[in-house]
C-alpha cells in the first residue's frame, strides 16, 4: 500500500497503536503460571474494546486472536493450555484490522530468571530491528534493510531466520511488496517508494537459520531449525524522505 491521504495515515496509526497497546498489556501480564490462552484473551479484549478485530482470525481463521510462540516455537504459535514457566522465551505477535486498515507488531520477552545470553539476545533483537529501520528512506534500496541487519548479526555472531520475511501491509495483512528480506539477498532490487507501508521484523537467533513446520499435525506453528533461541521484534512503518513513520507505538 502507498499512503496518499492524511485520513489513511490516521487510520493506519490508529490500528497500529492498538497492536502496540495489546502487546504492552499482554507483556505486563506475562508471568509464570499464566497460560498462553489467558494471555491471548487479554490481547483480544484490548482490540475488541477499541473496535478492532484480530487480523489472523479475520483473514485466515487462525485459532486465536494473537500469535504466542514459546521457546522452540519461532512464529505463529497457537494460544492454548501451555503454561508459561520461569525462564521461557515468549514472542507475542499482534496484527489487527480496523476500519479496513491493518497493523502488525511483535516483541519477544524473556521470563526471569534467564541466562545472560538470552537477555543479550533480546537486547540485540531490538537493536537489529532499529538497524533495519534506519535504512528506511524514500529512494533507497529495499535490500539495504537486510544488508544492514545481516552485517549486525554477523558482527555479533548471530544467525537470521531466512524464510520469514517482512512484508507490505495496509489494505490487506500481506500487501505489496509481498516479501521484504531482513537478511542479505542479492536478488532484491526494488527501491523504497514514498508512502510505502510495510513491516520490518528480523528474526535474530543463536544458531537457527530456518523456520519449519512441526510434526504434531499443527498447521500453524513454526519451529526454529536447528532448534535455538530466537527472537522477533516488529514495527509497521510508512516510508518517507525523512525516514520511517513508526505506526505501531502505544502513544
């Protein structure tokens, strides 16, 4: 999607803010003993109380309002009876639709006590996201995002999941451009357009470079391959000549 009016921008900011507030509210409730279904209910309430719908439910009939992935799960985890334990690494991914516009955001949280290595992974996951965001500017190559994140990962001895990309968003959950790599990709030749709406969401890992289906008949949840702690941080943004407008902020 290309933003062309102030009304479109305002509606994108509104739904993006609700995604961010949902994540923030769920994160405050995240503690040992809570189930992922209980966390999901908290996120659902924030969305529905503010006139929004879960985008995964709306678009794909996903069995939950939000995606909650724990430890070995890297993305699209189904909320359910799983009980959060001390030391778990939990990713919360919230996407929503309101007034015909979509937003998408995600963040990973380590439930104390955790190792210094996992604590550093979370910190560096946020740094990787901002490294990518700094490359967003009208006229610059889309590949610059993945190149910068790749250089950051290599310097700090991390790997990147290379089959879960960023994506366009706006009037649909997965809009044009359909896939935006957050790893170095020499085949990516597109240029960032003024007003382009898309996500930036690197998956930084302590050894995994792929996301794969599980073997339990669950058609949704993806697992790191090889199995390794992995974090994801995500914002939805609008590209401008002055840099990105971040839509998924709580304020």
